[in-house]
C-alpha cells in the first residue's frame, strides 16, 4: 500500500518542516559561498514562476485528482504518485522527493494529456499545470 507523501513524512520533521508547520517563513536554499549575507526568506506566493488559481476555478477532473490524492487512490495511471523532479525549477526549491505528480484526466485525450497536479509535502500544497510543466498555479483551497 502506498502512503501519500504528505502523510508518510509527518513523523520525519526537519528544521524546515518544523518552521513551515508553525507558520514561519521557508528559508531558501542557497549555494555554499563565502558570503556572510543573510539567507533570504521565500514564501510560496512570492515565487515568480508560479501563479495562483482558486480551487473552485480548477477543472472538475482536477477536483477528482485531488480527492484521489487525499484518499491514496486508486490512481488511473501507474506514474501517479511518482516523484516530481522539478527540472524546470519553476516550483520552490526543495529536497529531492518533496514533490509528487498526479495525472489530471483530459477528456478526449488518447493518453495522459498535459494536465497534472504536483503536490508538496505540506498539507494543501498543490500546484496545477495545464501545459505539462511549462507553468504552474498554486491551488488556493480557500476560494
């Protein structure tokens, strides 16, 4: 049985996760350097490459996918739940294995199509892409 990544990692709190759970800012990872400049704080909403979309504005199929994620499937495709690499570097930089991807069915498409939900380990940290990772929208579950 696969355990959703968000649930599986609750017991393995790192300093970053602890900061995020108590509501503090996430600290951006920076390359090692000799600089003594303070590390910048980054919030999900401040990442330029990520837009914002209301949960209510998502297509119905994205709602279906989010429900499957919350109940740990069953997923329609074997690739669902696999680690998302963030090769495009559009999402906030996180350790390998932090993000997972899930298919959002596209009516009439003969294959998986281009739509996906990418989840982070935090609760309700969901991103929607309709163009196969060329852009992302952070899903605002409050609207």
